[in-house]
């Protein structure tokens, strides 16, 4: 697994915490990108990925089911249509196919949710 190191991040306010359901996701649009934001409240964590499922090229990941997998309890999202499962940390496809999704850093300050974009 390759890990990208961000040297400079621009934090963009994309929504408020009440806009994203607990243990679920929502979609925001920033410039030309649709981004899925996940409030994994059972873990006290937030994640963001591209909304496009690369399997059938559908903008649906924000409506996917989130959970954990493996001994390390890695956070994941499953596409709501064909159940391809992706790591919310790395974007790697966890069901064995050669797919990858883009992930974004997230920070929450008060009730504001920010996504980090590489400068």
C-alpha cells in the first residue's frame, strides 16, 4: 500500500455536523467533485471519499453502509448497489477487485466539517 504525504492542505468548510446522519453519509459538491462524507459516530470518527463507485461509475458511495472489518477493525464503506467494499482509510477495495477510491482528510471544529485538499 502506498501512502501519500500531503505537504500543504487547504481546509474547506463543506457542511455542518447536523447535515450528516449519525453512522451514515451525505454527499457534498466541491468545485467539480462529488464527495461522500461519513459520520462514523459509533467510532467517533469522520471520513471523506469520492462519491463515485468505480465499479459501475455511479455516484452512490455516500449512501453506502459503513462498518468495520478484520482484526484491526478497519473502517469501510460498501457500495449500496453491488456491495463492493472500500477502506475509508486508504480507499483500497477490500473485496479483492482492482478498484481504488480517493480519500480526503477530515476535521471537525465545533459543528463545522472541513475537508482537506492538497494545495
